[in-house]
C-alpha cells in the first residue's frame, strides 16, 4: 500500500490532491526532487545573512515551483517559501529523522487538531529522505510576518553550559506571555510532546507569530519529533515548574511525570478544571490511533518498532494512576 507523502492517506501515489493544494497551491507535484542535498547545501552558505534562519542544523530553502518540480535555484531577492531539513548528521537511525518529524507533525494535526507548520515527506534525486515544511512566516501575498521565539521573548540568559535552550526557563514561565486560548493549546502540545517522546521542545522551538490583526499569538507548531528514536534524552526538554522539579533532584534520582503534573501546570495557568479534565479524556484513549499512523509512516521497520514502544511506555506512565 502507498500513502500520501503529505497526509499519509491510503492508496495514493505521491501527493493526494488536497495536500498538493494546501502545500503547493497547485496540482501535480513530483515527490522526488531533481537535485540532491549536496547541490543545495553548497548554495546556502552563499546567501546573505538576512536570508538564513536560526537553528543548529543547516537547512535548505526552496521557493520556486517550476512545472511539477520544486526547484532549488532561488535568486537572492526571492523569498523562500519552503524549508528542507536533511537527515540528522549524528545519533542513531539518522536516515529515519525526516519520516519521524513528518509522522509526528501529522499525528499532532490529525489526531489532536494541533495547528502545525504544513509539511510533507519527500526524497532527493538519489532517494535520500527529506522533510519539507512550508513557511508560516509569510502571508498569502508573500509579505514577511514578524516572528519571535521564546528564548528571545523570555529574555533567557545563557546558562553555565553556554546554552539558553534548556535550563534558563521553565514551561511555567510561558504562562506570563501566552493568551488564555494559547495556554490551553500549549498544555495540549506539552502532553503531546511527552507522549511522542519529544525531549527537544526547547525555548527556540516555540514562537509567537504576527496574526492578520497585528497581534502576536503562538505560531503553528514546528520541529515536533520523537527524539528518543535517535538519542537518549530527558523526558521533556524544560522543567514544567519554576521549582525545577526535575533538575533540582539529587544526582541519580529521576522525576516520573504523570498526567497530574500537566493538570497542575494548567491550574497554575488559570485554566478551569473542567477544561483540563476534558483534555485528559481526549488524550487518554488515543494510543492505538497513534500506533496506526506510525505504521503507515515512511519510517523503517526498526524505527516504527522503537517509536511504538516509546509511545506505549509513555501512555502507561502518564495515565496509569
Ligand atoms: N514552517 C516554518 N515556517 C517558518 N519558520 C519555521 C518553520 N519551520 C521552522 N521554522 C524556523 O526555523 C527554525 C529552525 O527550524 P527547526 O527547529 O525545525 O530546525 P532544527 O534544526 O531542528 O532546530 P533545533 O535542532 O535547533 O531545534 C525554527 O526555530 C523556526 O524559527
Ligand atoms: Mg528547532
Ligand atoms: Zn494527502
């Protein structure tokens, strides 16, 4: 069985028509590039500073669609509309990283209605997998929308290790900034991240984005993946609470999260108990739906098995008391 490279719908070769429309504003797009990662990574370094986007890993930018192809030869004065992320350059099962991010993003959207950066799985000319996302920081008229990540919004100071991504702030700190609706969304995203094994939801992986009214709201989610397929990291990237529940423990002791921790954070945000109870009910019975999507994904058999085991364990831990 073949599945849509965008939404994983059954029995589709390449992209289904609604994914073509949503992702590319047209029909008939070839899910395989005519170029390889090496061809574009050489060009990226030559672009002016304003063109690049922050993030540890080098990313590729493509803007133009020529006929049925997404093309990589972007002029300096053109906006990039898509970002291509290549394979992880280190860690376990690196060639599964695009499929991992793709299925994780699709689960967030399709199973839980979390707003995401639109994305798909693709292949380079030589068959290597790629993750492609459509930029949300441009509007329909291709005007740049302002975007600011939480490292900057919360004015996080670098910690002793020279990084500010993980320990400088806690998820509780986000509550000072987020609107009431965004707070509910944020709690749901945190629960999702825990269940899928995303230990990398750090300060730069959340942003506020300018809306059409000109105010700043939580942007669509991006960079969602099961990091535990690739690396043995912590259950969640930041501490939930200002009292640093996890990192204040004596060495060798671990903190075991349950759903009550996420409810407690919701309460601290001022979310009504009734709404929080609804969120729990909504997530609790969804393990099989996740497993179903993981099995349809572009992951290797080994990665599917690992993903499923991690999800199994996380559901058990979160909901078993
Ligand atoms: N669809 C998108 N639209 C607009 N901006 C995006 C989109 N996807 C990612 N970005 C921006 O690009 C940055 C890097 O992307 P992303 O986090 O996916 O890459 P990464 O290499 O995995 O980063 P890191 O490993 O540092 O977390 C993000 O912090 C975000 O600001
Ligand atoms: Mg990131
Ligand atoms: Zn589709």
